[in-house]
C-alpha cells in the first residue's frame, strides 16, 4: 500500500519568555538592558511515523502535547526545527474551525471570505450557499455580524463551509468533531464519516478516545512532545486511558 505521509525525526522548538513583560515598553526596556532571556520550549521531540493511503490516523494526547503543531507542520503551515515531512501538500486539506473569520463582517460575507481562503471559487460558493446555511442551522442570522455570533454558531458555520466541497485526497481534522451541541455533533460526525469513507487519507486530532476508536484504523499518542505509542487504536487508547487513572 502506498505511503501518503512520512514524518521523519521531526522536532519543533519555540522561544518563550520566562517572565512575560506586562507591556511592549517593558519588553523594549528589557531588550535594551540585555535582561530579556527567552527560554527554548520543545513542542515536538523527534517524532516519526507513517500514514498509508486510505488509512485514518487518530492523534491523541493531553493539552499542550504538540498535536496541533504537528498537523500544521504536516500541512506546511509551520516548518520544523529539525526533521522532515514527506507529503504532497497539493493534496492536503487542513480543517480547523473558526480560523479566517472577520468578526466585523456578516455571516454571509464570511462564507465567501472563509471559502476563498480554503480555495473555493465564488461560483462554487454561490451554488453551495443555501446548503451551507441550512447545515449550519443559521437561517435568519446570515446578515448579522459574526462578532455577535455565539462560539457555537461560529463553529457550526466554519464546519459547514470547510466540509462543503468534495473529499480531498489527504484530509487533516483538528478537533472538528467536538463542535456544537449533541445533535449537531452527530450530524457533523456523519458528514466526516462520509468524507473518510470516500477514500481520503485522514489524520484526526481529538481528545476523545471514543472518536479515535470509532473512526480510526491507526492511533498515534503524543504526550508532552514525545511519541508514546503508535498502532492499533484500541490498544493505544487503552494505554492512554490508563495513564489518567
């Protein structure tokens, strides 16, 4: 089976301040005095794994373990400090909710703005507009500025826009199966399952072991930047859950 994604010895380091300055003025003074001492934080530490064509790989781990950072590196949004990722990025679609929205624009205007950022044409959005609004359950709100939307409304609209197109060859999902209320989550899971079973190679980040067990053929556990386990979803999730007991 063809390998679609190769993550090879990937590490990612960021600089962060030990004592965060309270203002830009304080930061400037500290830099001029030479007392600003950032420390290096290793978000990912020598991560390696592969994902084969048609596999659904679930990435799990506690908050701050580097899961979203890893997805951004795979999609090309970030360049790793060391290591390599081998993937055809023309095939990749990264789905993260709520990014690319302008709070001062209306819901309707944001459909076209966000859709354009994903790569949809205006004619495609014209054709899909009513379907997007219906799926997001926002009929009657689309002429309202997004800054007046609840976080749930923004998430529903972001999900409806991002999943309006055909299934990409490589689909990367960052915590998208936790949007909205119970009923919308069920509806969103059904749509994602259709995309998954449409033949895409999929990487899913989730805090939910049930999402990983129910949807994935492989699980990857990253904890505090380190790869802890990779393999059968039930086995990996069992090990992960035991950690929290």
